[in-house]
C-alpha cells in the first residue's frame, strides 16, 4: 500500500496524535531554521540500503506524514491547521544543501509545532533511518 492509499481512519488518527503531541511544545521563533555548524558534518552511522530506507519509511508514515504529507511537500492533512506550514522537505534540502547531520539534528530537536523526537520513543538509530528515507525519497 502506498502512502497515498492509507485508510482515512489511519490518517485522521495520525493527524489527531500529531496535533496533540505538537500542542505540548512551544512555538519557536524565526523562519530561517538552521542547524548549528557543529552538526553539519556529523556522519550517519546507519548504512543506506533498502532495509534502512524501508524502516525510515515506516517511521515517516507513523510520525511525519500527517504534517509533511505523502510527497514531503508540507501539505499533509494536519498542516492546514498549523500557523506555520511544515517544510517542503525536498525543496528545502535542495535549497540549503542540508547534510545528514543537519537533518538528524532537526528531527531530534524539533521546531515550532514539530515534535522534539529525541525526547520521544524514537531512538537515535530510528532518527538516522528516517534521515535515510527522507534523503532517498525527497532529495532526489
């Protein structure tokens, strides 16, 4: 089943969970969200292969699709209710040249309504798998 074919109940549930989690975090200021230079060259310890990309896809569907959407364009079902729209992941990566370490930092730290995944049940390895999926899928 592709992301675009997910059952409506799942999408609605996902949106509710994402919005509930997001509401627990304060809005961060500023529109130019950049990772610190110190994380830019942090290497990804998780090998990029079909298995880790598939694991990252599952994480994306469960945790990111509600806001970033099936194509990573920031137009997921939960995005309409957000004051600040989620990033178009592919466009953002192409515009900024963000490296794996920067993507990992952003996933870990969160921003605005985006959850700080380092303080949730998503492990460090899972966050790197998510980086693999985002890079393989949206940064082509």
